[in-house]
C-alpha cells in the first residue's frame, strides 16, 4: 500500500526527495496531570501553553491570557511548538492561538502567535556532551529508520542545508525523556495545572496558563516526520491528461475529498498546496509544517497574503508554464522583530487538517475534556432533557448568540514568521492568515 521506502532505496538521487520541511502530526492525547502539560519543551496541540522562566527584564511580558483582536475574549491555544535551533544556545518555543467564535472568522487579529526564547545554560555549558549524546541518538534513529520508512535514513539527510540535526527531535517527543534536547531542562518544579497562574509566577519558574481559560481538551502530542515526496514514477502518474485521474485512484478518498472542496484547475497555487500536502509519505495527517528560514506553501492566489509574499502568483500561467513559487517569493514586507529589529523569517504554518483535529466541541474551560465528545455513550434521560433545553435555548437566541458561539475555524493556512536572531524574551510574532476561500 505504502509508496516506496526511502530507506530501501539505494540510489542517491532519491535523497533529493526529502525536503527541508518537517511535518508535525497529532500523536495521541497527553494523559491528565502529565508533566509534559507543564513544559515549554514539549510540542502539543490544544491544551494550555507553558512559558519558560524568562529573564527578569522580560518576565513581565508573560500574558495571563491571549485575547482575540476582534472579540477581545481569551482564545484557546492551537499549538505549542518546541523548536530550539540547531547549534543555538536557546530554547525556542512558538505558540499559536486562534479564536473559534463564528463572528471572528476571516477577521484580522483572530489568530496570534508568540515566540519565547531563553538562553539554555545547559546548551551553552556542555555543547560537546550534547553533541555526543545527539550522535548516539542519531545512531539509534538510523537503526529505527531501517524499519520505518517514514523516518529519515542517515544517507539521505539534506546535507548542510538542514537547519536542524535530523536525528535531533525538533519537537519534544513523548518518549524522549532520555534525550537531552527534548527533556524539560529548566523547570525544576512541576506546577499543578489547576493552581498555577500568572500571579504565582516569578522569573525563575515557568508559567502554564490554566482554567478557566478556554482550551481544546485533551491536549495532544505533536510528533514530526521529515517531508519525503516519493518519486513520481512510484505513483505511476504519467504526464498526460489522465494524470489527475490516476492520482485520484492512487490516493483514494483523500484526494477525492480535496477535489470536492474545490474544482481542479481553478487555482494553480491551491492545487500546488493540496498536492504537496497529499504527496508526502505519511503526510496526509500533517497539521503543521516547520522550516525555519524556508518558504511557506501558499494556499490561494485569491488571498492578500499570497499576493503580498508571492507577487505575480495570481497571474494566469501560459500553457506550458509551470508554477515557480520560489522565483516569486518575496517576504520583504514582513515587519521586523519588534524587540531586536532583526529580520523575521518564515518559521511554521498550520494547514487545514488541524481544523478537523481541533473541533469546537472540544473547547472547555475546566481543563478537562468536554462531555460532548463522548458521542458513543448514549445519553441518559436527564442528559437528553438538558441537551434539548440547550438546543431550544440556542434556537431562541439565534442570530446574535450564534455568532458568539464557537464554530470551526475558517482559515486555509496560518503562516508564522519569527525573529531570525532568536532574541531572548517573549515576543509576539508576525502571523499571515490566508482565509478559507471559495474559488467557484
Ligand atoms: Zn474572537
Ligand atoms: Zn528579535
């Protein structure tokens, strides 16, 4: 079923099919009260963000909550991504929030991102030791790669150009307690989720936001794979008129589902977006793409963000012309880091499958998963009555209250650009949202 295994391929040309992008996939719920829920060194979806202990100069900036720029209400966290740059001296964590209120969709300010960077004394102190450990981990990864085609093999690492050691888990993996890069290194205490709030935080401890702020529950781990695009031959797709149909046959329902969303051939940029997501080995479940200093994958020529970052992409292609986004890419209009004035560079983007992972009915303010989600459990008589009352109230309220309600988010992609210099502190970073569009 699965396309050819990169690990099994001996030809060196296949290595070029690894891109420098890391794909993040949901990897199961984090158990309640787990220490990973209070670490800034863990990558997760939903749940509450944990900010690292910031230097005294920056400590006052830790937000008690992050509010929507439209409705001014606290927003649930979409993702926390732990991404210390390779060979850097900092812990770096990116946080993205999005408002789920119906009335806030497609409006500026309803998605926001922050970056927390702190000097990691351990990284600085014993870089050598960590290198050795990383090499050991790399050997273990190589061993694993022989069995798992989705894991990068040692001979196919993008040489030199990779920003991260490929064997080094960029995002804290759930089972990575022994890995020096993924283990929470600075938080000495494990604060209780329910009791910790901004007021109890000092510069020397981390801060985890907590109920009654809204959050998608349960929080889920994010794990990463390298993006690997199998050779076209392997998919038996010919460069002819039938190629679309064959691709549909190959990818089955997934591609069909995409085709239903939008008719093909309407928007080259959108087609490129969809095909890239679907083409990667194991990539159909990707919810987030990470490549510090890379180029984002634009979603639609219709969006102002695409026109801004890829000027000219909206022009129709000549008959034999291929879409060449790299030649159009121009991020010079992205504002610099507000703290150190350095250039901001592309860091990560959220893709639409995240929307189906973070369902509005998973938002609670209790720190616990919502009862709504347990759909399989039959309702008791009393619950049924309550549910009817709730529905009746909803119908009565109609217009205004419907817009106040939480619904599915309506973006196509969320681009986050972060400070290239990785300056220490907690800084709001630049977010470019391409809203979901109908291209009919
Ligand atoms: Zn809002
Ligand atoms: Zn900066």
